[in-house]
């Protein structure tokens, strides 16, 4: 799937590179939750985060917005697991329309997967739409249909 980056996204990726020497694969500006979501390759994730998250804190202070990082994966199931990390999830693709349903394994993890005011669910929707070209239908428990 081909993705295009606007000037602002390229600028934010360059800020990350200048500060951390890590290159992000993508950057999404989420104005609804006032944050930047960086998608970083696995081999550069530690470099991007820094020791105890110091690079993230510096970048947040420099840019004046919240920063979140997601580890990139080529396989759709792995990417979805990385989006919802540390919550263990299973992704189920609907053969009829190609949409994805995410299932959490424990009831206690459902709230974490959705996030405060739906922030984690919205992040997942943005990334699934951008990287997989489909929609995230719902987040449910494993026991539910």
C-alpha cells in the first residue's frame, strides 16, 4: 500500500531523526487527541525512545505535543499486536468485507485496549487504515461474537 507524506509529517520525521538518529517509517498527526504517532522500524525503536524514554520527553518538549511510538511490522497481525502493546490481542479479518476485529484475551485488558476517551482505539483505526487499507470494525473480548 502506497502512503504519501505531507510537508508537516516529513518535518516531524526529520525532527525525530535530528534528535535521536532514528528514522521513522511514518508519522501521523492526530489533532483530535493532540499527539504525534511515529511508526518506527524494530531495529531503531530503542534509539528512538532513548534511555528511559528521554528522547520522547525531549521531543515532546521541543514540539509541544504528546508523542507515541509504534513498532512497525510487515505482517498485519504483528502490526496490530504492536499497536495495542502491552495488551495481548488477536486480530480477526472478516472475509466478507476485509474489516478487522480485535479481540482482547482478558476483560481487564479491554479498557486499556480502548484507552481513555477511545484514544488507543482511534490510534489503531488511523494506523490500520493507513497501513492495511482496511477498517478496524470493533474491539471485543475473546468470548464475544
